[in-house]
């Protein structure tokens, strides 16, 4: 079989992109252009993409080529370890998110390489604009990582598998920080391209490589391990919560588990020998050193069971005291049923004698009409809350009056939230100095 020149490869890929543009599927392209694709190494594609960028091909078309690149690597990325995952299953969606992330990481590297070779100011400006769009899309990566961190890792930790989640979270966090820094560097390059463009391009290429390595680790190590370890009930719980967090890919099919959701604290954490045998070798080596099920029981005798957890009456009262706000709750009949006090700031004076009192009678007569009007508007659904600012001596207080509604939207009562924001109002610059970007 004769070898293809770089020019022939570029023309072949252009024709493939035109076919995609006309609506051809990846599978059709693999059948039609299989021989041509077999003569172009997947490792050559990013280099050819750079040539196409230099010729002025738009990002949208380059992304179509990235789709093909990801498809060619799919078997390498997935292998047989994730066979049988149903469409719409959380694991299927996480892998699809990784494909989306990988294509944007690839196109980031492509445009960074083109930036290094940009010959004039106009070309540089155009590429910087494209990089802004690409980074904007890559910022969604946090949503993907959040599902690993909040949904996948707790089930591993329950089984005593701690090292792997901590290492992966550390690497994910590193990507988030570098993305933030790269965005700042992009803004500097847009202002002073001569000074910052080269550094931006070099760091973008490095970040692209780091993201690609994480995709590989997740698809080849983390996700096969979870597929071997987690029950359908665990995946059902993950599925339920993941939809609230959101996905960065379109949900085209709905997976319907037959088991009821099982949260991490509800499992024993035991790992069978059969499950261990099915773990990826890299995961098994790291996990078995420290794997010991976590025996902690979150629910104790006498606890109140809330929608989001468990606590004793004593714990709840202590929690209310350390909140930097004060709460007053009146029920649907506008009678005060509960109030809290905090240890740090004092809001309005309240005593146990206000329990059962009408909420408007807890305020001076000159404010009674205002309170009554606000509560009636909240009941009628005109507002979810109203905000007021006032003074108490030398302190500046923010007062939120909010409607409290049940699961079905029924009105349960009114909550008054008082927060002391004196320092924020009087010393905003000092407060800004204490801001940490997490």
C-alpha cells in the first residue's frame, strides 16, 4: 500500500469533514473511508488539524474532526472492561462526557499550536478568540468532576478504598486551578499578545495533555473498577442525584433501574474475591494495600431523620447557635413556632414569650401593615422572598423574609432571616482581601 503525503492526508480529512457536514455518521465514514483512515495514524490527526486551522478552517469543523479522532481511539480508551453498560446509565453518560472533554482538550492543543505559529497580528487575534470559546466549553469540566467527587468516590471510600479517590480528586482539582489560571493568562494575552501569547500556548498544550491523561485514567481504571464493584442500587442512587447535578452531554436515553437507590452509608462495604478479580490491575494494586470497609454508622438511636441527613435534638440546637444568622419561623397560621439565637451577632431581641404570637405583633405598630402585606404576598406566591436592610444601633442588618413551602409547593409558613453584615458594608476592601478562590 503506497504511503500518503501530508497534502493528500489533509485533502482526505477535508473530504471527510465535508461528509460530516452533509450529515454522514461516524459509522458511515469508517466504512466509506476505512482504508484512508487506516493509513493516517490517530497521532497524526492533531498535527493535520493544526494545518487546517492555519488554512482558516473554523472551530466547528475542527471539532467534527475531533469527533472522528475520539471515535478511532474509543476502543483504546474503553477496551472490553466496560462492555454491557446500558445506554443512559450514569457510567455511559460519564464516559460520553469524557469523549466530549477529550475532543475539546484536543482542539485546545490544536489552537495553542497554531498560536505559536501565527504569523501576523490578525491571525493571532482570531486564534485567541477561538481559544476563549474553547476554554469556555472546557470550564464545564467541573460538572463532570463533581459527579466523580460527590457520587463515585463516597462508595469507594465506604469500601475502604481511599487512596485512589484522593489522588484523582487532587489531579482533577489541579486541572480546575490550571483552567482558571489559563483563562487569566488568555485575558492578559488579549491585551498584550506579544508578551503573553507564547506562554499561553505552551501552558494550553500542557493542560490539554493533563486532561487527556485524566480521561484515560478514568475510562481505563476508575470506571471499570466501579462497574465491577457497584450494585444496581448504588448506580440507581448515583443516577438520581447526577441528574440534579447535570450532565455536559445530551441525555438521549433514560436508564430505568429495577433496584431501589442505595446510599453509601447503607452498604456494608465488603468486597468479594470475585469483585477483586474483576478490578483493573492498576486499581487493584493501589486499592488492596489499604482496603478495609468503613464501619461508621451515620444514623444513631434517637436521631431525627431529615431529608438530607440525621441529627439529634441536641446537635440541631447547637448547630443553630453557631449559625451566623438568626431565624424566626411562623407557621401557615402566622403564629411563631420557633426562633434561634447565635453566639456571634445579635439581631432583634426575641424571647420565649413570642412563641404562639402572631408574627405581625412581633414588630412595632408602624411596621405591622408592611409585615402583614409581605406575608400575604408570600402566601399568594407573588414572591419567594423579600429583602430589607436596617440598622440596630451601630450594626447593619439584612433581613430576608421567605416563604417556606412543602414538597408539593404547599405553604407551610414564613421564615425571617436576620444577618449582621456590618463588616461587609463598612469595610468592603478588607473583606475582598480575605477572599479565597476555592
